[in-house]
């Protein structure tokens, strides 16, 4: 049996910068989970240093504040 009282919280933070292949995989996962397009998904991940958990938390925060438009890419 697993002792959950002593287990550490799940960490999805990377030890180093992800390569392009991993970035594409993270973007694809993020797109599936959030239904955002590729550009917004990538920006959200970039803003949170490619930490999937932090990016998802940020997405939920923006969603609650009705501020997803802040992820629009600047021209």
C-alpha cells in the first residue's frame, strides 16, 4: 500500500530547457487538455517555463478571470 501522507506533490517541472520535440509534445498535451489553439498553448507554456502543471494552473486562473485574450500573440 502507498503511504500518501508522506508523498510529495506531483512536480512536472523540467530540470532543463526542453528540446523542440518535447516542446511539441507538451503543446499537444496542453491543447488536448485546454482546447486552446497551438499558439495560445505554446504561449501559456512559455510563460510558465514549460512547467505543465504551472501552465495549467495559469490557464485556469485566466479562464476564471475571463482573460484568455491575454494569450493572444502580439503582432
